[in-house]
């Protein structure tokens, strides 16, 4: 979906698309601020840990416990109650069922 090349990062320019897909809309100024805030190494890419920090900090607070639980259940293919890296990877690559 977003990391089609399975390179382990998401380009900062794709953050707007990702936020929109998560029903979170930010204007360009807000997106630039988010990218600067979470792109710790200034690479112009968000690595897995940087992206997780963005989602946890900027989105998770806006969701109810039921919404978060439903999202985890949808992604958690092995039923562990956690989103493993491979499950996250498949989601970002558009391979999740």
C-alpha cells in the first residue's frame, strides 16, 4: 500500500495519504510539522519506529478503545493481540486481508 518496495520506510511525502487512509486529515502546514517532528534522522523518510511514534502520538488518542481494539484485531493475523512487524509490513505493503 505505502511501502510497495518493502524497503522498511515510508517517504515523508506519503504521510498525507496515510493520514487520509486513517481518516485523519491534516493540511499541508500540519503535515510538514508532523514530518519534521517524527523524522528524527532528517532523512525525509519515516522508518518503522518513527511511523509508529507518529501514529501513537497523533492518532491513537483520537480513537476510542473499541476502535483501537478493532484495528488491532483486523491487522493481527496470528491472534496474538499485538501487531507484529510482519503484520504491519503487510498492511503498509497492501497485502493484509
